[in-house]
C-alpha cells in the first residue's frame, strides 16, 4: 500500500452515502446526526469570563438546513424584526389615524396586515425571480428580489411623514381612514422612483448619496424617532402633547377643556404623563435588555427586543393595578386576514416630495443592508451576482411597496435588523428566510397575537421603542464614523450645517408646522383664507420643513455638490509631513475602490 493510500481517512460502511437512497424523515426534519448543533443556540453566556464560551457552526446561503433548524433560525429572524415591524402601524393608527378615542380593532388589523405583508414580500425577496423577457429585450437579465437572506418590512423612514401628513389631512376635515388611504396611494406613486433607481449602476447611486449624506439622514431619523419614543415611555403621545393643560397659570384659572386630556390611560389606570409608575414599567424593559446582553444565549440576544417587551408586559400584568387592557385580547377575533378593513386609495399631493426623499433614503439603506448581508454570509461583493442582488433588492423594494399598499399596509423595504442575526447565528441559509416569512404570516393570521400587542401599555412599548429608535441613531453615528471628520473641514461643515437645521426642526417643528387643532395658523405661512391649491402647496412646504431628515438630507446633498474639495495642506514640520503622507497612501486604495 502506498503512503498516500495509508494517509487517507477511512470511512465506515455506515457513513458512506448510498446513492438514490431517500433521506429519512428524521434526517429531513432534524438533520444528519452530529452535523447541526442545536445546543449552542440556547447556551447562556457567562459574563466576565476571559474567553468566549460560545461556538456555532456556519451555514452558507444555499445550505439545505433541515426543517427544524430552519424553523428555529426563522423564528429568531421573525422575533428580531417583529418589534420594529409592528411599531410603525401601531404608532400611526393609535396616535394619528384614530387618536383619541383609540380604536383597538383598527390597530389590531394594521398589525396583522403588517405581519402578513412582510412575510409575503420577504418570500419574493429571498427567492429572487427573473423579470420575464428582460434578457431578450435588454440583453441582460433583471431580477425581483435579492436572492439572499434579506427580509422586507416597514421602515421607520416613512413614520414621521405618515404622522405629519395624516394629521394635516385630518385638520382639513378628512377622516383618519381616508387620510391613511391617501398616504397608501401616495406611496404607490412615489415608490416608482426607487424602481427607476434600481436599474441604475450602483456607482452612480453611491455618488449621489455618499456616506456623509447618508449618515446625516440616518442620524436625523434616529433623533426624531427617539424623541417620539420618550413620549410613549412617559405614558403616551396624546397625553404628552396635552401636558400644557397642567400649566400653573391655566390650573389657577380653573379652565376646563374637552378631550383629549393630559391624563394617560393604561388598562384601568389613569395617571399624569411621566408618573413614576409608568416610568418604572418602561424602565423594566430597558433593564431586562441589559440582563439579556450580559447573560443571554445567542437565541435570546437575537430576540432581545421581543423578550424584553414580554418581560415588561409580564410586570404590568402581575402588578396590583390593572395596566393591561384585557378587553383588547377578548374582543380580538381568533383569525384574520388582509382586506378585513379597506381604505379608499387616493394621492395626497403635499406629501409627494417628502415621500420621494424617503424612498431615496431607503434606496441607499437597501444597498447598505444587502452589502452587509453579503459580508455576513461570507459572499464576494466584487461579482456580477452581487450587482444582481442589489438590482433585484431595489426592484423588490419598489414592487413590494406597491403590493403592500394594495395589502393595506405601509411601504415594505429591506429590513436591516436581520443582518445582526446572521452575524450572531452564522446562518445565512435562505431556508431560514422562508421560515421567517412563514412565522410572520402565521402570527399575522392569528389576530389574538395582535390583540395581545394592542393590550400592552404605552409606557411598556415606550421602553422598547426608545431602544429601537436609538439603534437607528447609533447606525447613523456608525456611518458618520466612516467619514473623514478629523482632517476634512469640508465634511465637518456639511455635517454641522445639516444637523443644525435637521435637529433644530426635529426638536421644535412648530416654526413651520401648525399646532394641534390649529390648522393653517403657523406664523411662517398663515393660510386660513387661502384657496385649496394654495393650501395644498402650503401643506407640502410645511411637511417638508417640519420633517428634520428631509431638510437635513436635501441641505447635505446641496452642500456636497457645491462646496469645493479640501485644500491640500503643506507641512513644514517633517514629523507631520510624514504622518500626512502615510495617511494619504493608506486612503488611495479606498478612493480607487469607491470610484
């Protein structure tokens, strides 16, 4: 026997695969024995340990993982995104479409519709379908869907615009349901911009939206949403905005006002905004997030937002006072589906420009999200396949935004929360994406799930949403850290100037926006006696100027286009000259790649 033959590993007869032999049910469901490690997912973390104590297997994009593992991985993706997925429809319907008094039935339907829509859209995005006849017509195949483990859901980008626009339409006498339908129609029109951009080369998109612009946009979205999350935490948005009624000068005059009132309600309780009981319940969610981060397993860390929300919900349910709205659960139907409620589709012209900006933002976000999925999946980004994934993902955003509007749900675009799940679980298999879609549709059909969600006190939701929204802000800061702010005066000026306007408008939008129940009275442009055309124009300007990230993004794009490049610095000090030369040499490969 030769040396090479002696060194070959031996294989027992049991280990040899038998060609044509069908896989057993156990192997199909659980996987081949010893190949898949389920225990690592649930092994708790031991803090303050000198070395990591968790090891997990890596599963590639096309790994045929067994059904059970796919369901577990898909459940993690579902739980990771469900907090961010339900927040936009819940906020829009509870505080804008309905307002006071709240409408639990519409809230529950909106949540169920969002889950079902996200599951349906995610299937198309993960699968990736070729556009019929595209190759024959253009000479190149075009796709719908990214073809990687990248799911779709409602982005927080659209939340501020929906809130402001629906509030304006209601002030003009339109019902909340009709105003929501108008925003759905506006979304269907404006998403055509992202469809158009999906067929442009990626380098052009990146040139229009360099990191300095996208970082400013994401930071401003995070700032706006985090402030809103604080209103939930103290007891609710409506009672927070009615706090002016408790001013000492008003109380001294013994004036009375109609609803809504400055008291917040949760279940059978009613306290003022910022009551310690509400603050404490919201803080329980944040505290449990820290516990999970310290001791949680991989599975728990992927579901940290949902688990923390359930913990706060449990505390509220066990408290002596009834903070949980049990009626919402009891009144919810056992099952539901799309189109149980419908909304008249129309177009609200004043919201078109802000919505176009929102779709520009989601276009850049999608490019970054799919790139992050490729990196987490250990796939090469310098291939034609990557370019097809970007094109297909952007096309899916546009097409599925139309589909989601027809499904009575807010726009669906690529979701970023799942990138972290891939990085933690090391599972990039598309089967996990299909399983995630299954869970989303399953939970959406069970309307009792939506009933439970709508029964959660606003203060508990606030503890969750303020963390979720702050994650958006952190993502923007991370993007800004990749921009040269230390040596580039130009970049610092663009960042400071854009944030000055964007954050200023976000913190105090009433310079351009009407106050509650006072339409067309803002001193910037009072328009109570204007005709309908001028009112529409004025509302469009008001929405744009009072939405911080719209103002900041446009200003950043203009400054980035007109400001000259930084002047080259000449160093007479040899030490500083050598340092500058080293930095310039290290930056050159990055510049070539970007070009």
